[in-house]
C-alpha cells in the first residue's frame, strides 16, 4: 500500500514507491522502443534516441495533445506538475496509453522555496533524487555552452583592447569593435543568487580581463535552454546556436556567437542534451523530462522533441506549461505550437480553493510561513470573487480555440460548498469541470479529470494563433497585454521604446516571435495585485533579443532574471543518510 500523503512527506512517499519502480528496460518494452533507442543512465533513468524513434514512427498518426496550465497562482504554487502526474495516472487507470512530458527542475527553486516540481503526494515523477539533482546533466550542459559564449566574448574584448590590428591578425582574430557597455548576455548558474545579479569583472591587471559591468542570470533563463525547448533536431540547434546575439559593436551591429567562432563548440556541449530523459510516475506511466521551468522569465515549456515523441508513442500526450495561462499557456499557444506545427486537443486549467480565496480577498500566503488562519475556514464569498480570475483564464484558452477543462485540484481541507461554487461558475463560463483528488489518492483520485479530458479531446476545436509574425512588435505586445492580461494598453520606458522601434525596422528581428517576461503572481506587472484588475497599463522596461531561439523578449515591470534565495530555504532540510547514501528532505 502507498503511504498516506496526509501523514508523510513527498520524499518519503517517493522513496517507498521507488522500491517498486519499473526499470527503464521495462518502460522501453511498454513503449515499444527498439533496444538501440534506449540510452540508459542506470536502471531507472534513460535518454531516448529521438532521431531513431521519430524516423521509425514517422507514418504513425499522432495521439491526442493536452496542455496543463493554471490560474494565477499564490507564491506557494497550485499543483500543476502534481496534476500532470495525476492526470497521466488517471488516464492510465482508464486503460489509455499515455505519456507525460514535463520540464526538468532548476536547482534554484529545488534548494530554495518552491521545490523540484516532481509533483506531490501520490502523484509524483520518480526517482525523485536524480530528478531533483541534475538528472542526466542537461542543465549543466546548458550552463557550459552559455558560459563558453561569455568566455569567448570577454576574452575577445580583452584581446581587442590589448592588441593592435596587426597583433590581432597574427592571432587569427579580426577586430569586432565590441561595445562593453552594450552586452546582451550575462553569465548563468543554476541557483538563486541575488548577490550575483550585478557585478564588476576584470579587476586586476591587463592579463586579468577587461574591467566591465556584468552579472548572472539563472541557468534556465538562458537562450540556450530556450533553443533546447524549440529545436527540431541537431542541425536546427546548430543553426540557432550561431544566431545568438551576445553583444553589439560600437556602431550598434549585433555580435553573434558565430562572429566569436564559438557556436560550434557550444553545440558540442549540447549533443547529448538534445535527447529527452525517460522517467515514470509513481504508478508506472512513462514520463519524458526535457527543457526547463520559469515561464515568467523564459519560455518555460517541455521540449518540442519530447512532445513529438510522446505523440508518436502514446494515444495521449500530457504536456505542461509553466505558471498560469497568461504566462506559460500563452507561450505554448503562440510560440511552441507555432514552431512545432502541433495543434492541441484540450487544455487543463488547474485551480485550487486556496488560490481562489487569495484572488477573492484573503491574505496573500508567504512561502516559508504558516498558511494564514483565514484559509482554514469555509468562505464561499472569497471563492466566488476569486473565480473571476479563473474565468479570465478560461476565456484565454477559448481565444486559442482549445477546449478548456477546469481541474479543481482538491485539498482535503476544501468544503463541499466551496467546490460547488467553483463548478457552477466555471461551467457557466463554458468549461468542463472536474474535481480531482490525485494528490491524496493518485490515479484513482483523477478518474473524473481523466474522463473530462477524454471527452474534451473527442470534440473538434478551432485552434488559432493570437498574432501573425507579420504583425508589428508593439502591436503584438499590445495584443498580448489586452487579450491575455486584460490591460488597457502598454507603456514603455524610453530605452524600451527605442529598442522596439529599432527592432520593427530590422527585417530580421521584426519577424521574430514574442516571449514576454512578467510576474507569474498577477495578471499585471505588479505581483501584489490579485484577481482581475481593471484600468491599468503594462509597463515594458526593456526588450532583449533571442535570435537563436526565434523571439524577442519584452521585460515587464521589475522582474529579474536571477531570483533570490529566501531566509528559510529548502536546502536546510536536505541531507544524506550516510549508511545508505539516500537523500532525504527533497520535495
């Protein structure tokens, strides 16, 4: 019998379930893989040779495609990964051949507040320890590839400063006239390290580098991670890698990784990372883990390659987008589906009574502190008011032409009257609604959700993108702000406005997609504003260029690309049993 999640921590439940895991060889047989297509990393984790699989199954029809998203969450998260695992288990209980595709967790939240996003309770991805602590090294490869570009940039700036043209020529270098005050990239690491956001490098003598302002972002915000998420194959990745803009020269012309002769070496770090990772749910359904999180500051999607594999190997592929429908789903809709050409059959919108109460007027929960007392008692009024946020996201999904299924991710403290209020209001908005108790009961608790998703997938839909790439950049930003966020319009800082105008005049950047950076805690650019606010404008303070990934990145509000570590981080509770080597305390 599985452990009771009301009495045991997630890591304890995972450890107990891992005693009965399928080996990767059993999973491969279950999926119908050829032996050569399975690339084991031990007994319970493997990479998949995507080229071989997709070539062999090219004529097989795709399965049903389901995206899991959410309402605007509290800072605690509302169980989107848990729901993805639960739905996968529920479909498995219904006899469906199903695969989940989720993102690899970042070491930042794993060792901070949010946890590793393996799911929770009886709906988890296992084995938990390798999932949480680096897996097969994809993020490490991304860090090496990205930081190699920064090594190439900073060394070239130093050499150009120290040598004349003849001396550069002897070293087989040409002068790029890089402007050290106009560098697009920062260094990256996979932790939340606020002290490294803004730094000065190159202190010392002339052999210690060129002194300049720099900084760090978190690894999963790297353009290299975005390229991993959207690349079709190795050739596509190599071409995209060479288009990365690292800095600008003194005339304003972009300096790329190809200009620095480093794109090939960067790609070399990424060859193995291009193959998705194979794991499993607690109940033994296969899970593909590939690409990374943080849809508020990155694309935040599991990879196109993983989804293409899942659609060929299973009848249902359940993929996950980061954070709420205004963030992750919007990027799934207008970036990932645009690049992949895949059309989803349904979208699951995860909601909790806790988050609805927060949007309805309850105090905002603070990570690391006890849940406010106000959440422990029934308050249908708060829930009904909070449903305005839920319905806003239902309407966003409907604008994409996709059939929405609202999943009430049940907590055992929820009351019948609160759940009835959500059902009534969500159904009135035109969505299917399912109560799911997968956290407490696993696949058996997700049967109502599984049935609703199957019904939604069997209905025709009219999937359509929000904008065409021919739409001018500022008009696209305005469309997203008004149609997805509910803003009245858009404002720009002077620097952001100047960048937007230059990009619209540049034939290369004017046709790139739009990947918004915005807080996930509000529909606005202010994380403290809940519900569905009216009478506000979105402030764009900067715009970055990700030519390799294929989009520009408007940055809204005060959000930062390097999160900070809180005063009571998770690493305080992580340790190792020195007798068995087992890690404890992960969640």
